[in-house]
C-alpha cells in the first residue's frame, strides 16, 4: 500500500497555506501584512500589489482560522478536483483570489486574508457534481439558498469576516459550475 498525492491542486494549496502560516507565526511576524494579505489601498505602480492580489488566500490570522478554511477545502476540494480536473480548478481558484482582492480594494479599506473565498468556490462547485443538461441540481439550489443567502444577508456585519470573499468565491463557483458542467470527468 502506498500514499497517493491524489488532488495535486488542493494538496499543494494546503501545503503553501501551511507554509505561509508557519512563516508568519515562527519566522517573520510581518509576513501576513507584507505578503499574505490583499492590499487595502493598492499602490498600482508596485509589483508587490499584484503579487498580494493572489497570495492573500494563503495567509491566515492564526491556526483556528487556517483549520476552519482548510477543513472545508480538504473535505470538498479533492472531490471537486477529481470531477472537474486540476487545470480548470486551478484557474477558478486563481480567478477567485484575484476577483476577491480587486473588488475588496475597490469597495472596502480593510484588505483580505484567508482562503474562505476558495472554500466557498469549492462548496458551490461541489454542489454541481451531478449537474445534467437542462436540469439544476436541488443541492445547488440548497447551497445557494443557505450559504450564499446567509452571506448576502450578513455582508455588512462588522465581525472581521469577509462576507464579500465568500460571495465572490460562490459567484465564481456558479460561473465555473455552469461552464464546466458538460466538461467534467465522468465517474466510473
């Protein structure tokens, strides 16, 4: 019996986010604010701004924050990666990271850190797992109603949770779910 690296995008994402957390907590306590958070007020002339637009998904405030996001990502992510393949999933994750950072910088002044947008992307994509032409899965409607509806109602709550990142991840999940519905790997 051997161990298989079964979901390369999800497992690599997990390792990078763990590395970012270890760097911030053990080596360089300014790593999150310098690299692993989206710029609150972007300096569009700085290359670091563009890098942070993608790296913010690896940063987490603490172990509890990391465990909360990665539990969802590790539970749902491998199934989604198997269904939709690594390339399209990686593309959806990169777009989610960029869109959440861009819109957050345009609409808010807080900056983002964490993988909750990615987690919501995976939750929504997972709900499309049995999508068929001209049918909308009830699981998708339930996920949209429960998760995304709750986030939409709470978007302006002052609780240090980026509801906007959740909504953006869910939105990208909906777009990719419909776009990839006919392009997914068939289950054996």
